[in-house]
């Protein structure tokens, strides 16, 4: 059966213009002139017999027909992109991963060698960053995020709970202890005291917090730096026990109270259209197995 489609070039131009909501940016992406973009949009509108954009001065907006058409066209291009990607790298390629510095350095990083040994055909590029990537724009295949598993447009797989508890160095404990009541922490230097994990932990142990009370604190941009500052005896850090097992076992850090807080989980996430990509499938199967049998296993000193 013959397909009654507008020229593919015009469809491609419409998808880019609708995504950017700007003819100039669409032209830059497609290496075309703005006049050529306008011409292709005109061709597809004439073929359909209805405007796809409403033009107001230099600005454009999608018409009602454009709003109906744009998401379906983008989804179709995602499928095409995925199909061609599979041909290029169905059995290998570079797997780009992003994760927060804590989970990247203290949990995922030490385990990646096992994945590489099992799949030497897949090169891995791990980026440790607190930035929330835009999978539609950034060259990232998969990520590890903290939350409750609901991100529009992304597949998500739970790895293990996000747990946290106050830790410090043995010397800091000896100088400021004994720690018989959680309230005593309020008088100490709490690293990143405005972090939501502090508030959640105090709420779970029944300690009321005065938002107007001035507290001593030191702000750092990752759990890695927090942990190192605590090891150096500079204060109390709210850390994930599973990320600091070696330090706890060797006595460089001590857990100050029995209670371990829990809020959300760590999740493997990636765009829906990457679900069947061979490298993503291989990493997903390995990571879920790793989390199931070793997500919080003890690390030998």
C-alpha cells in the first residue's frame, strides 16, 4: 500500500522547528538557511491544507494542528533514530553514564570493572555530577537518580533504598561525645545542615528543629567531600552507610546513632526509546543483578 506522506525533508524540518519553537535554531541544527526552513514548512502546510504554525512578528507558535502532529512526529523520529543506532552499535559502542558523585565514586565506580570484564566490547564513560541531565539534549545513555521512580518519558528501575545516618571520625566523637541523645547534634558543626536528609533524619527520630535557630555548618557540593571532611574531624556528615562501608569497617568513620534514615531510592533511568538498545540492555541486566546481590554487601578492608 502506498504511503501518502509529505516529503521527508519537510517533515524533518517541521520536527526540528516544533522542538525548538524557533525557525532560526531549526536552521542551525539542520545546517540550512532560515529561508529554506520557512520554504519546507510552507510545503508541508500546503500538502496538509492547514497551517502548522501561527506567526506573530518574529515569533512562531504551534497551531492546533501542529500541537496534534508534533509529539507523534517526534516519537517517530525517536524510533528511527533508535533503529539506525542499533545498526551502528547493536553489539557494542560507548555507554555514557551519569550519576551523583557519591554513588558514582563510592558505589558504581568500584564495581564497573566487573561489567567491563563481562562486556569488553562496550566502552564505559562515567560522569560524576549533581546536574540533572536532559536526555533529549545531552549525550548520555543512562543515569542513576534518587527519587520515587517517576520521571516523565523515562524508564526507571529501582536499585536500592536511599539510606542515611550521621557519621563522624572517632576523634571527633571522643572530643564531643558521648552521644546519648540525637538532640546533641544540633550543637555540633553539621556538614550541609540544610540538606533534606538532615531534616528527614531528625523528623524520623522525633527531634523538633527550629528553622530560626542559627547553626554552625560547612557547605560542600558532594557527599564525597562531606565524608572526607568528616574523616578529617571537621564535623558531622549525613552519609549513606552503603557508600562508606570500608571507612566504617576500618574505623575511619563511626556511625553515631543506630537509626538509619530512609527516603526514596536510587534508580537506574534512561529514555523510553533506548530500552531495547543492546548496550543499555546489557548494563541494565548487570546493574540490577549487582544491586540485588551486592547493593549493600560488606566491603572487605
